C-alpha cells in the first residue's frame, strides 16, 4: 500500500519533467509562428510573445518568393528531390543489407568493414570527389546527384541499420520459404519485407528529414534558381532585399517546417518501433 503513493508521485514528476522539456523544445517553433505576425520593430524591440495584430499578409507576400519564382515551385522542387531520394535509399539499402545479412561470399567481412569505415568519414572530405564525379557525368544543376547516391546505396548508416534488423530475424523463416520453393528475391519480398516495415519507415523518415533540411549539398549541386529547394529559397529570400521583412521569412519558415512536423506525427509509431527494435536479436 505504501508503494502506490510513491509510484504516483514518481510518475507525476516524470510527466512534469517531460512536459517542461517539451515546452522548452517547442518554444522556438511557437515563437517563430507568432513572429510571422510581427513587424521588425516588434521582433527586435519587443519581448512579448504575442503580436500586436494578427494578419496573414506575411504568408501571402512571402509565398510570392523571389526572382519570379514563388514557393509553389520551391516546395515542388523539394518534394521532387526528397521523395525519390528516400524511396531509392530504402530500396538500395534493403538490397545491400540483405546481401550482407543473409549471404556468404568472398571478401564479405572486408567489404562490410569498408562500409562501416565510410560512416567515420566527415562529409567535408567527400564533397570534392563527389562533385568531380558528378561534374564528369554532367549531372550537376539537377537532382541527379542525389538520385544516383541513393540508388547506389551511398548512405551506409541505413544499410548498417537494416543489416542489424535483418540479423535479428530468425533464418528459419528463410529456410521455410526455400522449402516452399521461394527464391532469394521472393523470400526478401514475401517474408522479410513485411517484418522490415518498422526499420524501413525509420530509414525513409530519416532520409526524408535529412534531405529536406539539407542546405549544403543542395547548394553545391544545384545552381539554377528555378531548381532551388525550400532551404535554398529561404536563404535567398534573406539576401534578396536590403531591408529584410522578417515576418515574411518567419512565415515561410513555418510553412517549411510544417511537412516535417506532419510527417513525424503520422509516422512516429513506426519511427519509434524501428529505432527500438533495430539491432535486437530475435
């Protein structure tokens, strides 16, 4: 009987701490939203969270964009870049991970060691070689560099994550499928993919978020304004005027964050499940 009040107090304290952390983490987003209704003077001179007046002029004016390109084009470019890249990453990483996790071949350990070693390389080291390769392939100023890297499984983090997940699936399932006449590819499609769903959701969500938020690589490979993604457009939005209307920038930043927030809330169950079960042995 004495344990119940202590347990209740402990649980209440835990929830209170979590709520405080959530408020602390969400405050920048809340501030950015309310700042989209403020004038420059209110943003820099005032300390009030709420604006003096609510109107949506910033969203209307900000959506017009810059350089005769509105944010309809920029958002379209972002999704044309992000969605295929995420899908290609899932497909290629799954195939490579399946090979490492389920097949024995000469040099397997060395190749897997090389795969892991690429995780330790900072992106700054890879920029020049990749840029040179894509320049020679005449793939610059397009989304093709991102597509090619995704198709060729150049994101070893996802491959390693899926390898660990597949290793946790009992091999008896593969043997049962082979006894029923399934080949290797049919076993992957019919047996393993349904079980890989949490890990695939996690990989796809991670890649979506990283590619959508990526500013540096988009700046390196894309030169034309009409092909700019949202992250590049926001930066150009700041540089286009001598006097920056910050509420327009905040309004477009809110809209830029919105797809990521919506995606996370819809997929958080699969995301958490994939992270929690990846690498666990069955």
